[in-house]
């Protein structure tokens, strides 16, 4: 029987897209910190810039630096939720994109699926809008909206051409003693903007206590044609300011 010629295997399997993609997928599934944190060499509450090199995001970031193939497989995973493991008020979508070269912003915007977009004071609208101006976020579907309160988060930075369906609002309620940081006027301003910025919303969840004027939530709901669920459980509705949560 004549010998059949065989096709030689790749000299480096990690240059095959299918294999690299599988490796990146498993890295992305690892939500734990690295051995350095678990062994006590690092504290999981250490400075964010220290922890940034550990865990799946740190690994994916280093994978992006190997070669073009690895970058193409790792970058979409790394940027799917770029603000996931940061302090919400310190590393919002606006602040993150402000650190990027303008010529590369759209490339990364194409990958984003989840993001933090914090409410800011009206006089900071321009500096928070400018890094996102003209960008499209075709995969963005889930947004966290933290509100610092005390009248400092009345404006929502604008984003365009997105598919946001889920919005989680965190009014930053303080305990011991109970203190409402987001009052009726501030929440009313936020609720007025939401339908204009996120017209495709299906789920809205207010996850902490705040104050709302009568009818403000209902008005917002009426302007969201695709809305299926609005959690207003923690919201205190009324014209009077309660002394405490209880």
C-alpha cells in the first residue's frame, strides 16, 4: 500500500485563530483574582492600578500585546465590560475614553457591551460628553448609572447609536444614619433625560433609596414604548422630605 502524504501540523498552535480564540474564551470565564491575591501577597482592596494587572482583565490586557492575532481575539473580551472591575465614580465610560487616542476610540467602542455612565453636575457636561461625541456603541445593551446625589449628578452624559435595553440606577443611599442623597428635583431631572438618551429601554431598576415627586416615574414610563419592567421599590414618593428611611 502506497504511503499517503500527510499535511504537517502547525509549528506553533498558538498562531491558529481557533486555538487562540478558545484560550481567550477560558481566560474570560475566570472571574477570580490571581494567586498573588488569594495567597495574601496582594490585597483585593489594594489600589485599582495595582490590581489592574491581575485577574482576567490583566491577563487579557497582556495577551493584547503579543501579536495582532492575539489582540484581535483578546480585545473584544477585554472591552466588552471595560468598567466592570473599577470604582464606578472614578472610571466611567467618559473618563475611560478620554484616555484613548481619538483615532482609536471607535474601534474600542465597537466592543463595549456593558458600561458605567455616571450622573455628573451640569457644569461638567461638556467634559463628559466630548470623549463620547460621534461614537457608536453597536453592542452596548447594559448600563449602570450611579448618582452621587447632593445635586451633583443631574446630568447624564450623552451616548449615541447604541442598543441599551437594561438600565440600573444607583442613588447612593447612606446608612447609619439613613440619609437620602438624591432628592426629588435631582431624580426628576434624571428621569426626564432617560427616555431621550435610552429610548429602547426594556428594564429599569432603581437599586437604592431616593426621593421622587409624585408622577415623575409614571411620566418616564409613559415615554418608554418598549418598557417591560420598572423596579421602583426603594423609591420614596412624596412632596415632603422624610427624616429617615424608616
